[in-house]
C-alpha cells in the first residue's frame, strides 16, 4: 500500500492523464459536476484526488491504461485510494 504522499502524487498524475484524454476528461467533469477551472483550482484537494481514483476504479480498463501510462502497477494505483482515506 502506498504512503499517503505517494497516493497523492499518483492521483495527481492520474488526474493529468484523465484530463488529457478527450473521452475521459469530459466524462470526469460531468460525473464530478465540476468545470475545468474549478477542477484545476481544486486538483490537490482530497475530494478531487479521491474522486479521480474512484473514477478509475469504476472502469478496470481505464485503471489499467492509466497505471501503465503513469508508470505504476494497477493494484498499486487502486490501493492509492485506500491510502488517501487514511
């Protein structure tokens, strides 16, 4: 299980990856109810980081693709959510 700091960094990388995807970025915004500017302003908040990881956990293929893109193992990225909850 990653440390809280490692989990925050992974979640930020995941958020950047999602934001750069033309399919996932708009979907994350729609599901969170945030606009792009608010998402940028709140990117480091525990709520946004948690929502980012929950978003990926809801679709295993996206979780796996994101983990590969940010250079971590999918189970480690999934475990980051638990670490953020601590």
